[in-house]
C-alpha cells in the first residue's frame, strides 16, 4: 500500500471513529465513558500514524482526483472534530453550571441549618 493510500485509509478510519464518538455524544445525556475512552485512544493512534505519513508524501505527484478526494476527507474530518469539540465544551459548561448550583444549594442548606 502506498503512502497516499495509507493516508486515505487513516482518514477514512478517523472519520468512522469520529462518527461513532459524535453519535455517542449526541444519543444521550449519559455517554458511555469506557466507549468514548476507547474511541479517543484509537483516534489518537490513527492521528499519530497520519502525522508520520503526511510528510513522506510528495503532494505534487497527486492527481486532480486524489487531491480533491483528500480535500473532502480532511474537510469531513475537520468538521467532525470541530463538532466533537463543541459538544465536549457544552458538556463541560453544563457540568460547571450543575456544580455551581449544587454548591449554592449546599451553602443555602448550611445557612438554613445554622438558623434553626
């Protein structure tokens, strides 16, 4: 398999994993952490391999079709990654809000108990 084919293969694998991550994050409020951890670990492996392969490719030798195919794959991967980041940021923000509410409730309960 040539480096160009390996890069395309890695990108396709990353897109599949990103889809699985996005689906898990979108499906429920309680995501399966073990599942996500496994997918993020695998995603990291593919990204590392991809970053090793890319410098070895002479992009001047790509055909117009190959170039367009890579643009589409990279664009799809980038969009998925941005979506994952947005969802994770939303989850973190929601968790912060819930934690702030819990702290306020606890403090209010403590003050109420002192007033009794």
